[in-house]
C-alpha cells in the first residue's frame, strides 16, 4: 500500500471516529451537548466570516486593473514598434547584400 493510500485510510477512519464521538456527545451526554453545539456553531460562523474578511481584505488591497482601452493602446504601440524594427532590419539586410555583391565584383 502506498503512503497516499495509508493517509487516505487514516483520514477515513479518523473522520468516522470523530462523527461517532460527536453524535454520542450530542445525543447521549446532556451536560456536554449544549457546549458542543455552541462550539460547533461558533466555529462554523467564524470560518464563513473569516473567509468573507479575507475576500474583503483582498479586494481592498488589490489595485484595480487597467482599463481595456489603455491595454489596447499599449499593444498597438508595441506592434507598431515591432513592425518598424522589422522594416529597418529588412532594409539593413538588403544593404548588406548590395555591399557583398559589389565587393565580389
């Protein structure tokens, strides 16, 4: 059996044991049942509100994205620069070929 399977089996068995113990306390031990229910409710509410707080913090501290129009302008500018550099490289290549052909003659 692999290590992952052993961990999975332990998680399965542990979860079943906790479910049985939790149910036993809730239904058969009167003194602890109210405390356990309160604790469970508190943990559930705290988890949900903690996640909401984390989402709020993330939204509050993340800078807004650039407008699409600005991104499009930047892309167009980069494309024009790329086209110009390719044209200038083509021109240089033609000049070099002329120089080579003249030097051979």
